[in-house]
C-alpha cells in the first residue's frame, strides 16, 4: 500500500513523527501483512486509525512494501505565513523522519485557504497515480462526526464549486470559519477542517484513494506547554524563533559570545521535536538561515502593495467586499505590516485571511488562480530515498524534466477512478481533458519555458519569484540568495 500524507512540517515535531510512523506501518515497512481491518477498527500506537466512508474502494491485498509520500507545502503555508525553514530543508527532514519521497505543493496553493489548499494537494496526490491511502491528522478522532460534516460540506458547494453559506465571504457578516461551523453543526479544529476538505476533494474527483485519519492531540486545557496539543507545540516553536529574531540583531550570529546565548534559546524547542529533525533545525537557526514570520517580509510585501493600483487590489484572492482596497489603503498609511493586518482584521475577516491576501503579492496568486476545482499541471519531486524507483512514483504523469528537455508529451492516462472519456464532465472540465501533467525531478530546468506545458510554465514562473522573495526574509543576509529553484537539486538519502 502506498500512503500519502499532506503536510506543512512547519516545523517537524513529534506529532508529525507519530503520523509518519503510522504511515510506514500501513505501507508495510514495519509489518509483513497489513490487514484491511486495521483501517476500520484497529488501534495503532495507541491512536485510532479509521477509514472514512468512500464512494468506491479497492479490495486488492497488499503484496509488496509500499512507499510513504509527503505532499508538502512550499515556502509558504496555509495559515498565511512563510515557512520557518525553506522547503528543501523541510524535505530533507521529512526523509530523515519517515518519508520515502517528498512532493511540493506550489506556493500559490500552499498559502491558500483550507478549501483551495486541500483541493490542490489532493489533485497532486491523485496526479501521482500510485497512491492507495491518504492519511491525515484529526483532533476529534470521530469518523461518524467527520463523515457527517463531509456530507453537509458537499451540499454547501454552489454551482461554481465554491462554499457559500450566509455571509461566509465577508460581506459584512460573520467570518468564513464561523459560517462554516454554523452550517456543519459541529465545531472542528484546524486539522479536522482540513480533513473534511480532503475528503470532499477526493469525493468530488470520484477517487479510489482511501481517506484515513490518525487521531492527534488537541490543545491542552491547562494552557501549559506540557499539556499543549501537537499543533500548539508547532506554534510554541515558531514563537521561540520569533522571539530570537526580534531580540537578537543579525550581527550577533557572527559573534561567538552571543552565539551560545542564541543556542540556549533555541534549545527550548528541543523537547518538541524528534532527534533527526532537531539536529537540522538547530543548525539552521543557529546559523540564521530561517524566516521567522510574515513580518520578516514586511518591506517586500509593503513595497509590492504600494506598487498596486486599486483595480489590481480588487484581483487579490480572498479579498471580497473591498478587503483588497482596504489593505492597499492601510499599506499607504503605515510602514508596519502588523498594523496593516490588525487594521484589516475584523468580524468578517480573520487575521489568517488578511495574511493570505497579503502574501498573494509574493506568491503571484490572484482570484482567477482558484477555479471551482483545481488542476495542478505538474508534480515536482523535491526529495526521494535512493531505494525508491522514481518511474513508479509518478505513474500518472506524462513528461519528465530533470535538468534536461522533457520528453515529448503524449496524452496522459486519466486519474484513477475517472474514465477520461469525452462524456465524463469531470475529466473534460477538471482533469484537463487530456492535458499533460509534467513531472519535475529536483531543480527547475533552465529551459523549462521550452520543455514544459504552458500551464506549468506560468505556475513555475510564480514559484521562482516567490522563492526569490521568500529568501529576502532570512535573518542573516548572506542566505538571501535568489534563483535557488534552479540550483537546489533533488535531495536523495
């Protein structure tokens, strides 16, 4: 059984480690035989692992060891923040901590709201053509509650495939999360919301991939670090990094005296992380090669906003009912990103939504970037273990780019569970109707504009600029190097 995990790893902590261990058991790395009943009722490492209801399922018996694929956010994350560590570093950590391969979610989607983040990530999982199980975390751990939420969620799609409930689009009423909670009739935590979106994306694609959840800890009741949930642990680590970056000037990273103080501060995060992840994390932070938050990109974002015209602000994503123009107006009056965010945040707009809208000036996303169902025109492999046969990893793609011109593109096979015939509206409208899906191994090839499809070229163009601007947020200036998309090759361990 081949298992995919959609993740951000921002940063990799012990909660991630437990999910990756579960995935390796399901893939057959830990046991010779994996009974199908394990997906429905068994307990794995003390955590409930169940399969949510699916339209069609496979009944094949696993006979060989599968692979664990991490489908990971690029340099920007769904909560509207740059990732603490760059995507190549996080990909290496993922390999060290249980993944067999790491595939990238392009920045325009990884920095999007839950619906579009999940839809794009699932499209990539589907596009690989080799995945049997999509495994994700859930705080509630209640299959029936999640299944009920999925059904209500699917009913809430309008004729354009968008979620419309009451004032969910910020038309002066309540925020999207509040409207969603009211409609679903259940209060869901962050990972549960994403779980619902993953299953909706699979269902709308009529996928054969099994959705399975792994119960994770929720936020602690006492408010202490020891009682905190797994997502809270990630937040604590990010807070530690932010405190270091704000308190210590760049010159201190070159001072041996201050370096020991920085290390002592960083070590506060050690107990939340597995050893392999901690070693790489510590090296990056003590060298100053990290981006501590959206404020690290303050000048970049404000400069891009100030170049905009009001009509351009209207095209920013997640910016309905004048939010784009409000952000633009605030950016002209203030040199503080924090003030712009707080000034635009209100009853109808969460801070995360405002941050996502602002990050779009870096990622290149616009309203038209998010159709009713997303088709990602390429699969990009960032990292892979040497034991993995790359040709079997992405059987659903049609052309390979590996620093050399891609092979000529034929018509790819339709995704699993989709007929691909002209009579199939899903295949025609949302699977590209026979459009090629490129497979990029490692760095973007220098001739990508000639060797890749037009859709891939547009998306990679955004990714190149987004990575260049992301690098400007590094704490120590010597790491603010551009064009890493062309120079950072495939990571192989």
